[in-house]
C-alpha cells in the first residue's frame, strides 16, 4: 500500500511536537522549525540523517522493529502512537499480511454473543468495528443510542452521529473530547486495516461535510481508549456520567465490545434505571422483542 503521505505527515507532526528541552537539547535562538530538526531526531534515534530523512519522506517499508522502536523513543511517542507507527510500517511492507476482508454490512452477532449482550441489564452494552459502525447492542444500548438508530436506512455510525447530526452534538456535553476521540480511533483503524474501502469513504464523507472533522484529521492524533468516564445528555432521562470499558473481541479481531455503567447510588444510576424502564415500555423487555439490529 502506498501510504507515504500518511507516514510523512505523521512523522513530521510528531517531530514538531517535541521541544528541544524535552530531550536535553538547547533551545537556541535561530531555530526555524517547530520542535526538533531532522538531524536531532536522527541522532537521538541512532541513525544517519539521510536514513531518517528517507523515513520521514514516507519510505518506511522494510524498517526493522528495532529501527521503529528507536524512532518511537526519539519522537517520544506514547503507546498508541507507537502502535500506529508499527501499523503504518506493516501496511507499507510488500510482504505485509493483507488483513482479512470483513463485510460488516452483512455481519450479524452470533446467538451466543447476543445472549451475552442481553445478559447485561444494568447498562448499555454494544459492539462496534474500527470505523465506528454500531453493529449490535443489548436493550439498554438500543435505548441509549435511540437517536443514532433513528438515523434512517444505513448502519448506525458513531462518527456520523457526532459530526453530522445535531442530536449527536447535543448528546455529548463534552463534544470537543468526543470529536477528538472519534478522529483518533479512525486514524488508528486506517493504519491497522488500510484496505478497508468503506473506511476511506467514511473519511471522505466526514471531510466533505464537517470543517471540524477536517481540522482534527489534519492533526494526525491517535488514541485507543480502553476505559474511563464519559458524560452524556440523553434526550429521555437527561445527563449521566458513566464509566466505560472497551474490550477487543478475540473471536472477531477488529471488533470492540463496550459496556457502560453508572456509579451505584448516584443520580446517574437513578437515570439509568429510568432509561431501563423506558426501554421496556418502548421496545418490550423479552429478548424476542429486542429491537432489530442495524441493517435488518
């Protein structure tokens, strides 16, 4: 895959973020570049400036794990940025393994997975892929993301909901954080699965219709959120602060199972109970009456 532009922009942006004082170099008064110079990165990584320049121009195919590790240390990459760099190198390699194609439009949760989702009764539980399509959910997940399911016709998608739907903007009181995280996840997915045509069609759609997305996409930020807290403003029950855990699915590489939960005894927990009651009245509580999954 020819991802030289992506590699070039990522390495250039990371080099610009590292200040000389962070790596023990003098600031100087005649610097004409933001962050480090190429020669400084090369010295910190233990390689020639010619080789580093070649890498920064995008010729990363064939770079060894040791070279990538040294480069990651020199640029002070965090764990997610380091993983992203390795994914870019693998995607560029002529001997890199082409990821197994998955047609998520036809994907359905196998029965046992849906049973597991349905067994989670005190919080939303759902499965998404790397391009942030919502593929399956329990009853509370369907009620929690009711507006996203009502988008009409297509598979519900978190990125479209957050950037292109006013209801998605209203749903996230800390919209800036949600918008940043969305772009960071999509960046990671693009390197991990570079042959996903639908992923790049989604990027094109978001770039065309959202200046905020274009600005964030140009920053080349990456992050893989695993756990934490988020604040939501649900249209039926109001604002809730929820803990979340995201788990990669070993049975379906590339898919993530996420569960939300409210701290017991808090107003958020009370509102989650209200949402559960509303879900039963709206959709019916028996698994046989579960709302249809995306695309059905």
